[in-house]
C-alpha cells in the first residue's frame, strides 16, 4: 500500500510562483476577491509572504491581475462613484438607503476618512 500525499508548501517563493499560487486560489474561491482568510485556508504560502515579496497583499493581487478585496489609494471621485452606485442599487433592490455593512470593496473607515462630515455614529449614509 502506498501513501499518497500532497505537498502543502511552495518549492519556490519567487514573485512568479506566488502569482501562480494566487491564481490557483482564485479558482478555488470563484468570482469574489481573495481575502487573507482564503489565503490562510487554501494557499501554500502565508499572506505575510505575499506582503514581504510585493510590499502589500493588495499589490500581490494586482500583480496577479486579480482584484483586491479592498481598494487602496482610492481617489475621492472613485469613492463618490462607488457610494452613488451602492446607494442606487440598494434603493432599487431593497427600498432603503445603504448601511456601512453594505460596503464590499471599500471600508467604512476609508469613506469616513475621505468624507468625515455627515457620517455620524449611526454609520448610515
């Protein structure tokens, strides 16, 4: 009887090997952006390895041609467009204004930093 096993680490930790690993994990998680939790669960490299090789986890995802789970260095115009789109979709689909928890690709903290006025403790737009 032979025991079969799978190597659960990468033999090479070059940027190109890590990019291929991110693409493999993307196939596992499907159409949504990869998160650090996904890396912990499915990747043969830890997310800190991506951070060390690329400068940030988001930069590693971008290098692989993948969408980061959160936006970084977002301009005010991009934030406004995202909030308007979210507001419109939430109003059309659910008949209400959006909550901070409805934000998927932008943290409420990012929006608050950019547009501190008008976003009180209730965390509603």
